[in-house]
């Protein structure tokens, strides 16, 4: 995906698709195959995948979802969800526009960050109904999750897209550590320059005295993570040397005698 490109035929997973196969997700590709339904398209159009608020998934989560794996991290600044329009045929079948689409990004598919909400609107340039989220500051991630929230039962979606450019990892200025390794974390969450600690020499932190034990540590020579701590025993009280016994005075005679 380049600076102005969108992903196509990327893998994704979904929740809250209606289970009767009337509006299927053909081979798990319909939502990234580039086929977009226009404003006149009805709910029976093959481009649409049918989501429903009465499914167990939606009742559990409070939304239908589409989670796309981009394959690697990107800096993303625009997200689009293509929806069924509220034309007469769709309204008559109970298909309405969702209230909004919340977009989240993740580097590991475990921790998610919400980057905003998109609201449906008609697009004359693309001849469709679309929910667009534009970001002034790009959001980094490998995974994108679209959470579609609706006050009605039926939600019809023909495509999801995102735009941005390939992410360039930039290490943080400070080290992240655990007991075995150190690394620098990119803003996208990727760990960089990960390596095992390298032990240095013992360094005295607190010298021992006769009243209190001291402390010495062994740190990693790269990140200064404290690998070991050891006590320095208290110093023993110094016992002064005994004073010498005075020698008796010896009276010497007159050396001239």
C-alpha cells in the first residue's frame, strides 16, 4: 500500500454477520475485493455483506466488526466504510444506515487504540454512501478494526478501505527492559534492537561502614538494568594498638669519669 493506495484482497475476520447466508461474505473476500455498491444498489446486491444487530455477536459486543490484517505496519490517515444507501427498497426491507463506525488500530491484534468515529454521508464523487474518517496525525498499525454501531437491525456493507504509507520504525530514545533483555520500542509498538543483557563489573553503590552494611550492584553495560545486588558486610570496629610500656629511666654516670 503506497501513500495514496488502499489495501485490496487483504485477509479479515468479522462478527455479527447474519447467519442465513442470504447476504454472504463470499469466501471471506467481499469486503476487500474492490467491488463497491452505488447509491441505487438494493440489499440484494451481491456486493453487500449483511450484518445484523440481533446476532449473538452483536448482542454480546454492542457492535458488528470487521478486522483487517494488512500484513505489516502502516501509518494510516484515512479510513472508509462503504454502506447501503437509504433508498426506498432498502428502507422497505429494514436496512438503515448505522449510527457511526468506530475505527481502531493495533500492532498485535490484542491491544487496540481507537482513532475516531466516522459518520455516514452521501458521496457524489464516488456515487455511494460512505463513512469516512480522516486523521491529521497518522495512526500506526498492522490491524484495523471497524466497529459498526446501529440503532436498527440490518447493516449492509460492500467494502472497507484505508489509506496511508508504509511505516518506518523509529526507536525510542530510552531502553525498555525485562530481567533477560533490553530493546527500544517504536511508536507503533514494535520492539527494536532486542538483545540479551551484558553483565558489567560490580559497582559499589553504598560503601559499608562500621555501623551499616553497604551495597554493590552489577548492571548491564548497554542499558544499565540492575542484574544483581549484593550486600557488603559491615566493617569491623578498629581496635587501637596498645600503648607501649614506659621504659624505666637509666641513670648514667658522668661519661668523663
